[in-house]
C-alpha cells in the first residue's frame, strides 16, 4: 500500500494511518511517501517495511554503515544529524504532552554530541553456526549485534558509533575468531574504555567455563593487551574469574571515578563532562542533598563541592563499592546508602530528627522511578529536584505524579547521548511551590 508518514514516534518508527488503523514503519522520515508491505498485524496496530521510497525527505542522507537497516544498533543513520536533533526535541515535547499532560512551550536546551565514534562501551554477541559448504558441516562463529527486536545475530564488519579503541578491539576479536583462537562457548564480550580511549575493562560471558580458567584469561589478555582487567563469567552468573584490579578509572571534570566490571557509567564520551556540569549548575549550592540511583557517584562528586552534606543512594552492591571509593575525596560530609531509593526515603523520613533535603537528584534506569518514590519525594519536600532521564515516556509519567504534589517544571535540557538512535536523554529541574 502507498502511505505518507505523518511523524516519527519514540522507538524509532514512523507513524501513518491506514483505514483508521495505526501503521508503524522503520527507517522513514515525516512527510515521506512510501510503498510498504505489512509484516505484522495486531488488533490495535500494524507494522510494515518500505518496499519503495517514492518521495524522499530533504533531510534524508545515505547511511554510513553498510549494516544499517539490519543491525539493531542504529535507527537514524538515514537522517541528517541536525534533523535528528530537531526530531528528538519534537518527540520529547509530544511525549510529555501525551503521557504527562505537560504542555511545555518554553525552549529546550539541546546538547549535541559528536555524531560518530562517541560510545565508550560496546557489547558484542557471538554465535556459532554450521557451514554446509564444508565437509561434516563444520561449525564457525560470527561476531556482531542483534537485529532489532530480535535475538538473531547480525554479523558485522564495522561499527561507526564506537570509539577508535573499541573499534580496534573489535578488529582484534574478528581476527582471533577467524583464526579459531576464541572458545566456541563464547557468547558475549562487553568492553568499556577509559577517558583517554586506551585502557580496557572486559566482561566476557561464555555458555560454560572450563574447570581451570587461567589459560582462557591468559588467551584474552594476549589477544587484547589493552585490557587492564578481565572478568570471565558463565551465562548463569554462577562462576566468575577475574584477571586484574576489577576496575578502571575514568576522568570527568578533573575528578577520578572508579568504574568496576558490573557498574554503570555514562556511555557518551563526548558529553559526560557536559551533563555533569549541567546537573551541578541546576543543583545550586545549599546544605543537604540526596543523590538517588547514584551509580559510581558521577553526580555525587559534583554535589559534594556545593553542599555541606550529601547522601548517595545506590542499590547495586558493585556500584555501591565504586561509589564508596568516589566519596573518599569529597569535600562535603558524604555518606553512602547501599539500598533502594524507596527503602532509603522510607527510613529517612521515619528517622528521628530527619532533615528536609534542599535538593534531590534522581537518575533512574529506563523504567523510571520505583513505585512510590515520587510520592515519597513529595513527602520529603525538597525545594528542588533534578531528574536525569534516559526514557521520555517514564519521565513524563513520573513528572505527572510530582506535578500533582506542588512541583513545577522549570527547565529542560536534552542531551543527545545516543546519536543515530531513537534514544533521548534529558535533565529537568523541578521546584516546589513555597
């Protein structure tokens, strides 16, 4: 059927309507006229794929990557970078309006990224398969990324969004795979690179591990000499072996952060300084601050320069250990709570002589705030809340809860932490009505 794309929606697809039913199509732009075929039908919506591009948008460009459209890593390589930013701003405003009933008409500050080679972390999948062209159907292995909405491997030969050091690591792994050096049980390698784009932290997952893991650790250290710490584990997480200190140091705004094998850290190496600066500026300076979902303490360290006391809360034990290390050099009186945000807020409010925080920073995962946390924040009554979000849908949901409890939206910053993809990161400032 022939359709005209009305707009892009969060998730990377274009929206059209056919016979009163929503139709979602990937790799299109608003205003484009396309021929599509239906590949999925449900009661509420259909999904299609483009068979012919009839009227291309002026914002359409040739994708840089030959795997684009099959590999699930990128969604927007067919869109010029300036247009990507404009579309993400439109999607953010529309999502806030549709889910949160927040009609934000003020400017949104856009923080653009380097469009390419921006990622300091990559996760490569490995799969074995039979080669029918060889006698006995011998097995061979491939490295790549999953296809979109799938666990099917897309073997790749290049990747334009990872840092130069990560791409060099990928090339070494491809060569080792072709030479038959890597174990057939290998399933995944996650690599994280430091600020200088030199030293590596590796998480290596295998279907099963040999009884003696030292030879396998030695093999990987020889293949990848830049790896300063290697964690070897099985898929079930029941066995682990470590070679190295277990962490790297990452520098942000002249501060050093310890990032362990199982800890989260901001992925965009060209914007991490900028997002830390923005949170620091929106936070202001005062007496008491909470940093919820603190991770390794990126924002905790910034708050410690401007608040007399900082309480950093992180539920993940490994990240909490790195967080403890971060707080050792802080100027403020900083304490670490290894518990969920909900559990912390509940016990804090019940504590004798509990003080009202002047500021709360929240940086939750894509699922947003845990159930009840928005309500608990309103009970704590901080004057300011800085919300760092990586999903506009859950952000809109949480803001709607806070709006009903005397909080007002004062500022929005959109950070393009993931160019060439549909993902949107933003930082918003909320203030409580006095």
